[in-house]
C-alpha cells in the first residue's frame, strides 16, 4: 500500500535519521510485514513514520516526548487549539520554558505539557530538545522568523495513523521493552551515540546522559536478543569503542551530515555504523 508522506516526524530531535533512511531501509529484513516493529529509542521516529508498520511498539525514556505522542493520538483537537495560542516571543518562550522548574509541573494538564514541548521544539535555537543535569529544558530562544508551531496536516495524519494501526506507546527503560519480545519482533535501536571525541558528545536527551557503561549494557541486551533469535538493527557512531563492542556482528559504515560542535552551529560529514545480527 502507498505510504502517506504526511505521516512524518512532528518534532526535530538530535540524531534524527531522516538523511540515513535509504541506507537503513536497505538493511532492514526483507519480510518486514510479518514482524512487529519495535523502536525502544523512538526520538523523532523518522524510520517508524517512514515504514508506517501495522503492528508496532514505540518507546522513549523521555516521558515529556512520549506524552506528545499520546496527546497527538488521543487529544488532537485540544492540542491543536492550544498550539494556536502560543507566541513566538522571547519573554513568552522563557516563561513557558521555566515551567519544568516548578514543583507542580508534573500535575500540569497533559495537553498543555505536550503543546509546550512542541512549541519549544519549534521556537528554540536549532530546534534541539536538550535538558540539563536537573532534567530541565535548557535550549535558548531561537528568534526565528516564521516557525511552524502548528503543523496541522502532519499532526492530523500522524494521529489518524496511530489510531488506525496497532501501535503501543510506552515510556520506560529500553530493557523493559526488549525483555518481553518474541521471534516475530524486528527491533530498530537508535540509542544516544557514543561520542567520537570528548567534546562532541550530545547527551542531553534525558536526565543523566549516556556513558560507556550504558553502551556496554545495551550491547549485552543485543547479545541477548541474538540468543533469543530476535533480529535487530542498531545505529551508532563509528567510534573504535563501538566497533569493538559489536565485532561479532555485521557492520556497515555510512556517512551522515551532523553538527560537529556543542552548539550545533558547525556541520560536517561523519561516519556512523549500522550493525545487525542477520544476513
Ligand atoms: C538518538 S535518539 C533517537 C533518534 C531518533 N531515532 C530519530 O530519528 O529522531 C535517542 C533517544 O533515546 C532516549 N533514551 C535515552 N536513554 C534511554 C533509555 N535508557 N531507554 C529508552 N530510551 C532512552 C532519548 O530520550 C532519545 O530520545
């Protein structure tokens, strides 16, 4: 069936996979239709929305992000109405940004929280969702001319898709997702990348960041998938450390255009790897 091209990422996320889609799709198993598609680090969901699977499990530890997926699915009308109220002004931006510093943030209305994340994502500098060590959103105001705060056609198409298909939306550590899968699953794993250099690392997706120990825990979880006969495809940086971790697997090197400094201002081509446990 022809894919609906409006079904596409509604947030810009660090590490977005749009530019690598062709390379990733070429390496996916040929019989994808028979699998449950599982993406435990969904972020912006570029591959998920591209494939538009009938059966899927999507997950991210970032509960603010997952709340947006849930609100797009369950409360689209209210969400769009709230998005239309936002202003692209510095003072307003910082007021909304500061809400996660207050004690009652967790009890704030879920539609308003989702609307806040979408607004900040469209109006902040570089469109990067970034949190500090306390888990607070800390990207500065972007001062863009006409940010597309209410992308109604895309939000509508995504909402229809999420409601029409069998998509489970979860927010937990990836290990809890992998533990319950059976042989019908195909898992696309796009974790926070291991840094190519000490200064180039972006780890601000969720409180805590990712260390080498986290990468090792993930590789062990991948070994476990292999033992259980479950196919996975994983992306990461082409660092020596990652290549060594996955030396028993099939590794394909691809080129990606990424921001190469901490503020995301400078861009350049970097090698990344696609690793899989099947032919
Ligand atoms: C590289 S991004 C995914 C990019 C995404 N595939 C895209 O195309 O936009 C990694 C994601 O992993 C999430 N994450 C970090 N630690 C996690 C964990 N322990 N379990 C599940 N998700 C986690 C982050 O919140 C982040 O959204």
